[in-house]
C-alpha cells in the first residue's frame, strides 16, 4: 500500500552511507559494495540525486559523493520526490488513471486520508534517523533489505585448442654441393 517505489528505497539506503556536507567523500564503488546495488545503477541514481541538489559528486583525486544537506534536513518525502517525481503522491490505490475527487474510485476516500498520513510521516522521518538505525544494528546489513538476487553463473572458459605438431618447413630444394 505504500506508494514509494523500490528505487526510492534504494536511494534512501544508498544516501544513508554518505557523510554530511564537509565530510569525507565516499566512492560510488564503496556504496555499491556496502549496499549490494549494481554500480552502474547506483551511478545513475547518484547523478539523479545530484541534479536535484540532495548529493554532491566530485570527480577525480579525492573525489566521491557527500550529502548536499545535513542528513537531519533530508526527509524521506524529499528523496521519494527526487527519485519518482511529485506525481507519486497522487496515485490511485487501485491504479486508475482517472481517479479524483470529481471521479472517485471505490477506495478514493479511504486512500486520500491514508495517503495524507503517509506523506505526513515521510516528512517527519529524516535520513539521520535511517543512518543511526543502520549504524546501531551492525548485525543488520543494508544489503539484507534488498530482494534476493540470484548470482549469474559464470560462463565456462573454452579450452584452447592444442597446437598442431610442427612439420619441417618446406623450403627451396637444396642442390647437392659440387665436387671439385
């Protein structure tokens, strides 16, 4: 029933690995290793979060990613809007494209009230709380919150063909030496 996407959840977990502004930048590859997210996917997400001003990315020597705002100022509502856009807030519970106060689906009244409560709660939970929770429970890893992924089997290496036995190279015929 929660209208947050899986991508929003991934962004929350990835951002909880980053330090506040002025802190030590974290490499994307390190965040990927800690969270279990594929690095290319995480890189795209970091770029999206940087465009909306939630993280700052620096390339090159001593580069990496840090939060653009203190973690206490970044709410789950801000992250969800950055990842999914503002339209995620008004989606119909039943998935109808045309659901509004004027044309209400059977769950509209219930869902409007619940959705308002959810948004209120998301605005009240900040990234610092998520980070603190993760740091206090070292037995719980961020990657454990992800759906289980099956490892792709590694392709078997092809055996190299044995080199053919070498035959003496055929060259110009030699004439026998003349006797003098």
